[in-house]
C-alpha cells in the first residue's frame, strides 16, 4: 500500500512521504465561530477526518498530530456579538458568541462521526506567536509599518502566487483588494491592524503605539508554527481558501522562517453546492448541520449524522457535490441495508480490509470504497461471511457506523414528521401481539393495515433467542 495524495502546490498526485513518520503533522483551517455551521462547512471537517483516520491507521494513532484551529477574532464575530448582546460590554458579548458557537460546532461534528483533532488552538491564545512572526518579517524586510498597520510586502517574495498559480493581475482582480492608503502595493495584505474602541485589542508589534489585532491569515501561520513547527506535512481546507488565505499563510511562514515551504502537501476539498452554486451564508442557500440533524418543523425530515457523513463520502473530495434530499434518502436506504447485514457478523480482526485500504490510499478515493461496500453487501447476502466481515470493518473504519441498528438509521427523526410517535407505534405493536396470541388474526391484520395507512410498515421476525418479534420501519 502506498498513500498517494493530490497536492495543490504541484497539481499532481504524489506518494506521501512524511518529514518524520514518527510524527505526521496535519493542519486544517477551522471555523470562524460566530454562527451555526452549514453542511458545506462540514465537508472539510469530514474529509480531513477520514484522512486523519487513514494516517492513524498507517503510522499509528500516537504518531499523528492533527491541528484544527478555532478563529475567535474576526469582524463577523464582533458584529454578531453587538447584535445579539447589545447590553453587554463588547468583549463579554464576544466571549459569549464564540463559546456558544464553538460548543454547537462540536456537537454538530461529533454527530457527523468526526474524531476530535489532537489540538484545537484558539487564535486569541496565540497573540505572542503572531507578534513574533511579524517582528521576524519586519526584520527580514518582508513587512512594513504604515499608519498603525503592519503590511506584508508581496514584492519582497520572489515566488508569491505559486500555490494559487495566478499572475499578480489575476490575483488583484480575484481578491478585489481595496487599495487602502496605508498599502505600498495593492497586493500587500494586513498582518496587524489597529482596533476600534471597544474591540478586542492587544499591544502592537513593530513599535506601533496604539493597540491592535491580527489579520486572519496570520493566525493560522502562528498556530501551525506553535503546534506543528516551521514546516509540516499536510495543510488542508476548502478550495476557496487557496487564495488569498493559504497563499498568504505560506508567504508569511516561508518568509519568517526562511524556508521554501510551509507544508509539503496542500489539499483542498471541492464545494458542496445547491443547484450548481456553492452553499454559503452570503448566498442564503444554506442549511445548517443542526437543522439537518434536528429539524423540529412539522413534516421536515431529520437525518442521522451517519447518513450525512456517508452522503458526503460518496463523492470524491475534490469534486463538487450537489446536495439534495433525494440523495440523502438513497443513502439512508443503502446504509440501513448494509448495517442490517454487517451487524450479523462479529469479525475476529477489526482492521480495515486491504482492498478497502488500497482504494482509500489512492488520494482518499471514498467513492471507490463505497463501490466496494456495495460489492461486499451483494456477496455477503449470498452467504459470503468474509464479505460480511469486510463490510462490517469498512463501515466502521469510515466512521459511518458506530454500532447503531439499521432501524436507528432508517427511523431517525420520525418525531419531526407527521408520522405516529414511537410510543404510539409500540402500543400498536403490543395490541397486535396480544391479538396474535389470542389467535385473532382478523384483528392482527386490521392493526397492521391501520399502521400502514399511517406510513409505518411492520415486519415479523425472530429475535436472537428465536422468539417472535415485530420490528417497524417507515414506508418511503
Ligand atoms: P468559512 O467559515 O467560510 O471560513 O469556512 C470554513 C471551512 O468550510 C473552510 O475550509 C471552507 O473552505 C469550507 N467551506 C465553506 N463553504 C463550503 C462549501 N459550500 N463546500 C465545501 N466547503 C466549504
Ligand atoms: Zn487558515
């Protein structure tokens, strides 16, 4: 097995060679915590969680460090804090917004089966590192102070733009940079800026007298440096981060530490789209993770986190995904069927089968693994125990099955719809069991038919001890 990853920097799939196999290091840009995350934001979290699992499998769980930051200083956070808590001092309001949003983010991605990263640094806890990087950049002639701002001098770096692979003109147009009076060159970007009254502020670097706050790109350079060092293996995020965010992170880190690279491999997931457009807050075409997991609106559908996760993995991470309810319904059906079969075996070894590993190691080919799940399921149904074990272990490895029953997946979220409640269904089943025990078949059938008109299908079978048992599912 050889792990191969597509590198945005070289535009090629390459064999992955960690700088130190005893300490494989990955950094992924995390959320800006001001509002609920939408399902598009979940894509990098899930994709890099699968990569984290794969790296742990290959190099050993203790030999992989995964850092995903929390951006807790940002204009959007300030605006949200002032809006939601107008009576609190701004800094207190900001703390409330960031703490609550962070908690919700964790609840959301836990439900999507994502492992917690090794470290989740907060930007505001890395101000000294940011100041240190700025001082290094000023000393090296890569940054300058102007009107209480510190700017990165793009012209001081000879190969600026090599990640985005764009000319300066294209970058200028793409970034819609404002030509602020404190910039020597329109492309120069902010490393540090003065804080407005009431905003979070820290003593400034570069001999600036007034207090200020960091630019967004600088935060990631500082946190990656602190937790992974000057150079590391993998840097990830969504494709929209390539420019300017990652280009600028790379510029800051390389120029501060005098290296020609920051991360060896840069990886970017494609967009999750709705009707061909990127899902985003600003377009308003978004649905939050929380809504998908726990909609309480009458008639709306909830989905088990495993269904959302599997739906995401059915597309290769670099391709766009079109997000539709029909697709989720298909995924739910398939996953419930697979679990039904996989739960019937207890594999002695709980390792990812080699065949699945080989496919996954080819640049995280999750749709390839999903095709294998279909094949394992087919063979398992015709009595192949090894195929059932492979199905079991591959589902577990992908994190799309954590011991739920098939019904847990298929029936998840029923209480959000106009279907009868679980309690109601159970009482129908009890009444029917009583009728059957009394050999009153007409009554038993009547109850079954009545439930069917309410959208619930009963299935008679036997439990593990051979006793009659009735299960139910939603007719879809
Ligand atoms: P943001 O909160 O916009 O900084 O996004 C957080 C992460 O989610 C970044 O890695 C983005 O690239 C990613 N992201 C945002 N929207 C989408 C989307 N529609 N599809 C895939 N990834 C996205
Ligand atoms: Zn970042």
